[in-house]
C-alpha cells in the first residue's frame, strides 16, 4: 500500500509540474474522489479563430503552430498571437490563439481586461456569442474585424459521462466549486459540459483565481 501511495504522489507531482508550464493557465490537481482526479485551471485571456480568420491575419493557407499541449486532449496553445484593438483604440498585445481552429471567432477576457480596453462584456458560455461586442484583431498579414464574439467566459467544468454519473449531474446543468485555502470561496454557477472526449477539468478566469487566492496547492471540490 505504501508503494502505491508513493507512486500516486509521484504521478500527481509530475502532472502538476507539466500543467504549471502551460503558457495560458495555472492549475491545481486534486485527489480523485470518483474515478478521475479533478483539475482546476485558470485560463488567461485568449482567442479561438476559424481557419478563414487565421488566413486573414497570417496569410493564405497559413496553419497554426502548436506550441504547448493543454490538459484537454487535442487542445493546444499556438505559437501565434495577435493584437486586439478595443474601443477608443486601446490594445492588448500578444493575445494567445488556442487551437485547433473552430468554426467561429471568439475572444475570452477577464473583467479587468475588459475594463482596461473600455469594454462592457457579458458572461457567456463558449459559443454563445450572439449579441456580444466585437473588436479588431491585427496580425502580421492583415486585420480582422469581429462584429461579435468578445465574452467573459462563464466558469465551467468539462467531464466525461462517467464523471457526470458519479456526481449525479447532466450536460448543461450547474454545480458548485468549493475552493479552500486562506480565503475560501464557493463558486455557485459552474456550468457542466459533458462529452466522452473530456477530462475532468474546471476552468475559471484570472480575476476569479485572484479573488480566491488560487495556487497550484489550493484544494478544490466539486459539489452538486
């Protein structure tokens, strides 16, 4: 039993080290309560682009270059970044692109990012971009005018069907995330996304992480 505990501790240490090298997030790995361990990630501002938009910004036929794999299989931080131009010509440089390409364009900012740009942005689930503000993106080959798609991403959890069964929740339902540590905060509206390809992972943004003093050692618990 002691060898099993040591092996598990070593595995968790290696996973933490790998996740902390992620250029767009920092993470906490929590012991498994069901079959799978819970990972909580803080996602920094970033954007998702269609292939057509990538070509507008970087040139015809251009393909994103994976720089760092993210925790979710098949997802990565691209080497490429863009400059975002908001109201009154305020800018954010080096806005990281996450791949692979999607069939829509979306920029995800924290609340303080939006304030610095002069935006008033809604909290939305990914892909729910109707009625949201747009912006201008600038790349080495051109400009992309987005008429919509700038959001503050709602805190959410990805999980496989087996995790949903364990917690007794369904796709598009809500859970709570209890964050421990010196501050101690509970997020009441964690949107549930269920898919067989998903790992058990919660995403919160930088403002939310700073508010609860989140670090790689912070204990977290999902509750129904």
